[in-house]
C-alpha cells in the first residue's frame, strides 16, 4: 500500500509528464504487453531498481527525522558534507531508476517502495534547506553574496547538471588572482549546498515544497531590510498631505539612503542568490526572485510618486525632489538589470512613473520660482546701498539649482527661456550663436539672473541719492559675480558672462565716485602756475573743507560688504583726492599757519583725509541726506 502522504511522481525531470503509481492504469502506459514483462524472470529495470533501493535505503533511513533522535536534531550538511553529497547522489540515482522502471512496469510494487524512500529523502532535504537558509542568514545577506559574486571565479548564473556533483571534501572555490576570506568562502559553500538541494528537489518533482521554503525565508529578509532602512508604506493621502515638512524631509532622507543600499547590495545580492540557486530553470529563477522582491521594491519605487502627489508644493522643496530624481537616474541601469524579468515590468514601470512625476513636479516648482521672482515688487530701500535680501535668497536658490544642472538638463530638455526669442544675446551675457549655440540649461540660468538684474534696476530707482543707487548696483552685482565664480554657475555661464558683469561693476563704481566725490576734487582746482594771494589760498581750503565734510557725511552711511570692492573704491578715491590736496597743502601750509585762526582754515591734514577715507564703507554712522538728481542707472546698460 502507498505510504501516507504519497504524492504524484515527476519522473526524471520537472518537465516530464507525471505518473500516479497508485492508479491502476495510466493513459501513457495503457498497453503493458508492449514491454514483454515476465513475472518469473526479473527484467533489467527491476535489477537496476532493486540494486538502487538496496544502496539508497540505509542512507535515507539513517537520516529519516521521524525515526531517530540523531536524525531529528542533526544537520546532514553540517555533520558530514561528503555524506550529504552522497545522499544527494543516492536520491538522484533513485529517481532515475524509478523513471527507468516505470517505463516498463508502472504498477510495480518496487515503485511504491522507492517512492516511500523518496518521500523520506524529500522530507530530509526540506529540513536541510530550511536549516541552511535559517541558520546562515548572516552568510547569505545580500552584501556578502555581492562580494562573493564579484571576487570569486564561480559563475553565479551558470547552470550545471543536477547530477554532476564533485567529490571535493572542503568545496573550496577558486578565486581569480587572490584568496578570499573565510567568511566569503563559507558563504560560497552555503550557496553551493542550497543549489544542490534545490536542483535535487526540483528534478524529483518537489518544486513547490522547495520554493515555498525559499520564498518565505528570503522574502522576510528583503522586507525586514526595507523596514530597517526606514522605508515604509506611506499612510493615506490626507495624512501625507498634513504631514509636517520636517517629518517628510526625514523620510525622504531615509529613502535616499535606502535606494542606494537596496540597489547596490540588497536587491542585487538577492538576484545573484536566486540566479545561482535556481540556475537550472529560468522560469523558476524569475518567479522566485519576483515574488521575493516585488513588495519591497514596489514600496521603495512608489515612495517618490506618493510624495509628489500628496505633499504641499513649494519652490524650496524642489531640492529634495531633485535628490530623489537624481537617485533614480543614477540607479536606473541597476534597476533595469536587476529587475529584468518580464514579470517585473510593473516594478520598472513604477520606478519610471516616479521619475516622470518627479520631473513634472520639479518643472512646476521652477516655474513657480521664476514667477515669484518676476512678481517681486518690494520698495524697501537697503541702508547704505548694501546687499538686498532678494539677491541673497535668489542666488542661494539658483546656486543650489546649479548643482543639479545635469539632472535639470534632462528634466527641462532643450526648451529655451520664454524671452530668448525677444531679447538680444547681450542681455543674457553668454556666448550664443548659430555656429556655437549655448546649452539650453545655461540660457535658463542666465535668464533667471537676468530677471534678478531687472529687479535690482527697479529697486535702484528708489534711492534719492543717485551715487548711492550706483553703489547699490555695484554691491549687488559684485555679490552675484562672487557667488557665480564660487559655484557651478561658473561653468554654466562661462568666463564671458563673468567678464561682462565685472565690467559693469567697474562702471557702477566709477559712476559712484563721480557723483559722490567729484565736487571734492573740483574744490581743489586752481591755476598752479599763477601766484595766489593768502585770501585765495584760504578760499581753496574753505571750499575743500566744505566739500569734503559734506561728501564724507553723505558717504559715511554707505556700506561695501565685499573686501576687494571696498578696498578698490578707497584706493581709487584716495588717488584722485590725496595727491592734489597734499601738494596744495604742502605748498601753502606755512603761509596760512602764520595767520591767526589758521586752524579754522586748514582743518584737515593729508593724513587726516587719508584716515577719514579709510573709515568709509563699513556701515552708516549717521543718517545721510537725500536729493533727487540725474537719471537712474540700470544694470541693463
């Protein structure tokens, strides 16, 4: 009688039609007479199966976990790996003998006996398969597998015959060029054992039992790893929408780290292990890895889309979106290679969908930033012509965007700024021609800064003192140029753009000097060849005193934050005033000092003038007067 739990046999190959040995007849062997079977004389197949059973029974029953305590608590593959290999050989030989004998006499009692042994053997191998997967989690973690795959000469995806087992006691795997560590070597041994068991179980028709154990064990590792990396299925849309940005920002940071780890080690290592253990059957490899990884991968790849759909939009959040977009792009080749099976197309599709949604959201955020820049219309006057907060905030934003220029080129494509067709190239300030067109991304950044220039022009018009307006433009343009030079914008806008802006800074500085200090220089004008009366000398000194005091009082409110621009302005002003004043002072000082009240006439020595000039541009000392003079300057001139 069949042993309890008797199952349908899959003779020799999982692709071979099955034969139920408990059935009185089968459609495949409906004509027994064709085998010329004689019950009085053992056939060759009977002799083969008798001999095979005789050899297999002692070893299989020895390791029957239901008969002895030893077999129940001891691992065959840990106790004696050589005996374990022989066990696999015996099971494979038994299966071949059963198949051979079934073609002659499918009703043979010997098949029932052999099948009973096969059931015991499969129960043993299931136990071994589970134990190896369970006990060796550390040696089978994806990172270890990835290292083993990259450093050993073993072909992870190569297939060998399920019956081709080498009698090598230590199973050392050759290494190309160098030896591997003991841990890596042991990981290799464990992988080989899993493959031996899997191929044996699959070839004997126990595929479902094998895959059930493998999938449960390995899927738990993937799911646990994804959870430990901080990635979890996000809550409902309304909850995500209400989530504070600080919390969402932390989740995005966790996701960025998780994608890197998952694609480099987790999924890659798991794919390598599945490909190796089930190398003998492509369909099994595919279904096994897909079922193990799909939930974790879907959680990972759907995260960006959920964030984009449900989180509140704002320009400052674009950088986290860019980080996620960059991460998917950087790992795209790995995503396609790791999840290459047809059954995993939904995972590739989800990753692509997240990429597309991120791109759309980033384009929207950039448009909102551009619109907010265009609409900015504050009339606040910055004391002393200093740096406007708009410039600081806008340049910080643009500089951060420039760090993502390669990704932005992909997102924005070849679309040009909206004003490119209506404004001349000189307004953009970068080299652009039909023969050598500027990259679209460079024009985009030049356009954003051009908008900023326009805003500065408008704000400069609010200064009643035009000299201060020029200083305001010089300060802010200098700030922009320094930021460009020290960032990735330098390569996007180019030296030509920077040189043009530096030329504008010099013009603004000269205009500031002309309007702010020219009357001081003019106060010293006289005919150096004509003799001067003491009264004429006094008049020159008085004119200078008045002009210098007035200029100093007005310009002392000015601030120049940039050290180089500040020093250049001081030196330039001093060179225009000090040499002329020193010459006049040295020539006429003695004559004036002889008179009474000379201190009221000669109020400043050349050294005093120099000291006063050196104190300029550090910030307002007192409120300066304002007056409406001349036309307003422009950054666009």
